[in-house]
């Protein structure tokens, strides 16, 4: 049965930049987005962090003193990576040679 992903919100990778660390900290506490990595301080004193949020949540994060820049569509990237995964058991045939980056080592 095919999966129906239409009921899921699209997830975006966004860069959240606040005017200062206190503003960013308050936003993260209040909205609790799924962040990736550590905050980075810029030369102008602003602080930014990447986050993974729904489109609706991205709009909520945009507040006075905070900008939100869409970096990419994480849902589309995820689906593209899933499409690369083969189906079936590639080791089912005992004479099948595994493919990949590893080296075959003789015992």
C-alpha cells in the first residue's frame, strides 16, 4: 500500500538570526524548534542557528529582532535520499558481491 504523505507538513531547514544572544535564547525557549548545531555569533553581534521546522512554525519564528531565512526543503532532501535506497536483500544471493565504498578483505 503506498504511503500518503499529504497529511504531513513540509519541513524546512531555516537559519534563525536574532539581534543578540538574549533574544535568540528567549525565542528558543518559547518556541522550542528542532535546532541543528550550535549558535554562531556574527561580527555585528547578531546570533544565528539552523533549525528544522514546519512552514507554519517558520512564520511564527519571524519576530521583531529575529529574521528567518529558508536554507532548504528538508522534506524534499529526505525523500530524495530515501529514493536512493534499494529494495530487497542485496545479500540474498550468496554469490552476490556487495557494492559500496568498503574493501573486500580475504580471511
